[in-house]
C-alpha cells in the first residue's frame, strides 16, 4: 500500500518535471535566439563607436595647424620645441583617445623624415626601410584618405617587445590618415596603432555567465575573445574570408559532439572587423535537467520530511535568537544611557517618568547607590574599562535582576543602584547587591573591591548628589589601602566624622602663588601636594571641600591676570570644564595631577613665554590664527597673513611647543571637536561640516586615530 501511494504521488511529479524541462528548454532557446542578434548588434555598436570616435578625432587632427606645420618642415624640427610638443600632444590623443593608442608615426614622405612616440629621425636612418617603402607603396593604391588596416606582424627588437630605435612599427590593427599631392604621390601619412589590450577590455564579462561567447576578428587574427575554442573552430572551418560570405549572419556551429552554438556574425562598417557572438545551448539544457532531478528528489524529500522540518525549525530559531540577543543588548545600552543622563543631572521628573514607563522599569520609594572599584593586585595597573566591562557583561541574571535600571561603568568605577519600598528595604537590597557582586568578582576575576555607598535618597533627580556621595566614600582612606581585602565605606558614617577647623592654609596659599610667579614647577608641585594632603587628612567633604578647592583654583588662576595674560591665551577651549571637573575628583592623586598638569603648568609655561620676547608674540599670533580658523588653515596661509616666511613660522612653533604646524592644527581641530561634542547637541555630521570635512567618515577616522575612540563613543563616555 505504501509503495502504491508513493508511486501515485511521485510518478505524476516525475512526468511534470520532464514536461517542465522541455517547456523551459524550448522557451529559453527561442528567447535566447531572439536576444542573440540584439546582443551582437549591441557589441558591434559599442566597438564601432570607439573606432568611429578614433577615426573622427584623427581626421580632425589631420586638418589642424599642428599637422600642417609638421608637413611644412623639410627636416626634423628639433629646435622648435613648443610647436613640436603641441603636435605630439595632438598625435598622442585626448583623454578619451589616448588609452586606445599604443603608438603613432607621422611620416613626412615628401621631406623624408619621421616623427613617432619615440622621437624623430631622417628617412635615411630608417632601419626597416624596405618594409616601410612596401607599406607606403601599398597605401598609394588605396583610394581612401582615412581607413583601417590589419598589417602583418613586423619584426620586434629588444626585450618586452620594445621596438628597435629608428624603425616604423607596421604590426597590429592600425588607422591610416594620409595626404596626397599630385597624381597618387604621398605628401605625408599618419599611422596610429591601436592598443589591443584596451580593446579587449570592452568585452562584456557578464555575457559569458549568460551563456554567450564573443570574438572580435580582423581577417584571420584575433583581437579579443571570451571563448578560445569557439574562435579556433570558426577560423578552422572558415579559413578564408570568401567562405565567411557563404555563412549567413546567423547559423549554428558544432564545437564538440555535445556542444552546439548559435552564431551571429556582423561586420563593422567603420573598422571592417568581424564580430562573432555565440550562444551555448548546453547551459539551458543543464538548467532544464534540474526540473527532472527535482522530480526524482520528491521521493527523498518525502522520506526525510520530518528531518527537514526539524532542521528548518532550528534554522529559523537561530536568527530569532540572534535578534532577541541584539534587542537585549540594545535595551541594555539604552538603560545605560538613561542612568548616565540621570547621573549627569540632565533629566527632569517628567522625562524620568516617561523613560521609566518606556523601558517598563518599576519606580521605588527609596534608593541607594553603590560605587565599586577593583583594587590593584601586586601594584600592577589594571585596564579598568576592559576589566569593569567584562565584569558587568558577565554578571549573572540573578544579580542583575536585583539592580535598579542596570549596572553601569561610569567614570572610573562600576555603579549600582538599589531600590526598595522604604528605607529599610533599600538598605537590605544594598547589602545583598554588595555581597553578591563582591563575591562574584572575587571568584571569577580574583580582585578585592573597594565600595562607597551613598545616603538614602527618595527622588531620582537626587541621583547626581548620590553619585558625588559615592565618590567621596569610595576614595576615603579606608578604601585606599590596597593590602587589605574588600573594604566598604558608607557616606552616612563618613559625613558624621569630626573635622578640624582652619583646614585652609592662607600662608601656604601665598607661597604657592609666589612659586608659580617665579615659574618654579617643583616648588609649586610640592606646595600644592601639601595643601591637598592637609585637606584630605582633615576630612573636608561636600560643599566645604568644593568651596576650598574652588578658592584654591581661583587664586592660582589669578596669577595670570596680575601679569596681563588673557585666560584664553593660557587655557584652550577644550579646558572649559576643567574648573567644574576638578572639584569632582575624589582620588587624591588624580586631583593633584589634574591641578598640576591642567592649571599650574599651563600658567607657568605662559609666564615663561611672556619673558621670551617677540617670538612669543609671533607664536601667540599663530595660535590665535589657528584658533580663529578652527584649525582649517595651511602653513602658507598663516605665513602670508603674518607676513613671515613659512620656514620661520615652522621654526617658532618647533621652538615653543616642539611640534609641527600640522600637529598644531590637528590639536586645534581635536579641541574644537571635543568642545562641540561635550557642549552642544550637534550631530557628528554637523560637527565634521563645521570643521570643513567634506566626508564625515574622514572626520571619524581622524578623531579615532588621535583619541582612540569614535566621536560618538567619546560623547557617551564624557
């Protein structure tokens, strides 16, 4: 019964496959026969257009003054360079013609000298004179003044088929333009050899894939072909041109017992070339056989149907899994962006509620923030971004589900927010998150952690303040001890510690100002470190700490005003947020490093340069020009504006900053780009346009090359 059922199903399918194959083969063969003549005419037209353009060009050249001038010269005009150069340019061809021209000869038959693309020489110096004279005699018999010829192969000399000096190359396919005087005498003749390699480039490569072969023939010579065997059989069967005439413009040609071509032959009206286009019927028959094979495959298809269904289900499930993973990653990125904006204080209550609703995040009544950092092992620096990102990406789902919004790498630490229905619930959740994250990092990454925890807060608009509390607690001296295990500091306890009075040393402040004004970098650094360490030892926190740091920065910057320096000449635009950022640094070493490198050193450098005289003034003018033009100025333009030699400008820059002018404008572009990325909402494309980049990709590559990240990544990180 099963066999009968299989036969009842498969036999009609096999018959249908055979019938379908016959219908396809017959229909495609008929269609291909109709297209054969169209393709043949198209190829002929493409080639003939090229040859016609070449012929028309050189007919025009023959009537130009340059050629008339050559014809009038009774001997090689070696000394008339400009006229000779103009004539050579015309003979070599314009931008379209030049690539099709392999070589040319202008033979002044009347005066007895020759000009080719190798040079000029007298007719008496011609080394293949007999061959050349036979050629010239033959051309006298041709009644046309412009025509194409296929000359016999001429002797070649030297390596790489280089023509011997003082010879006339008469090989290959050539265009002849001649001028007669008297009764059949030649005045001059132009012979242009066609670059057959460029001609072969005109063959359409896609025709072969469609089953069509193309050959371009000049008499018995092959100029271009896509099927060598077809061309060979054609030439053997129709060895003489008179037999070609017996062959209709369309017909068939048997290549092998199983291979038959339909042939279309056309002749070029301009060039006299023969164009063969053949269609291989085997390709259609092969495709037609697939219908029959498909019919036989039905039996196997039915037998393995269940297995195929299983494979298909798995195949369709895989893209869905990838899509689900992509959506999940995208959701995490958006949540990280949300938490980052909350920390920056860029969202009001309305936007916060909309965002939480959009991402289906449950809002709590109480929150606490945890800031965590890995302690260094064996005093080796860790790659924070790489390590912290790896930790956050591999956190178990069980831990992540307990974290409000999402864990985040922000600044130089990992951020976690715990939420609860009341203060007690938020505190318990904080304890759970701290323990589980700490244990996970210790087990899988072998690091101890330091942790700072903010006070309880009840509104997400207060999350920026919570972040500051995290920072202060995280960088407390308790956490700074790397020899201990994991440590934890609560801001609740940290803020209640008793602090001493008179934490700000006015006398030392004056000494620091004096050291800066004396341009003493080492003394300035020593005094600053002492003042910062005193503030730290006296546990100054919160608003009071920010006040003292702001006062210290104001006093330091005030030294520029007393010496008549403008702040914009001392600090770059990219440092616009330096004085807002420095008080937010809670790591003592980073705080000292930032003040020294970003504030004190630029001031001392400016004071030192102020003493250097005129060159400093010129350098400031250069800086001003570069800044005003946003780095879009060349060394020549800068030198011309300031009325100095470019080498002098480069020397001053090298002396003042030990960099090149190019480095200087690149630094300015990078500073402008960073400034706009951090202070505006302009897109990367708009910023690249302001900085005069024609292509936004060029700007992105330039930025990433110097900064290490793309503009979008830089904006997100900061």
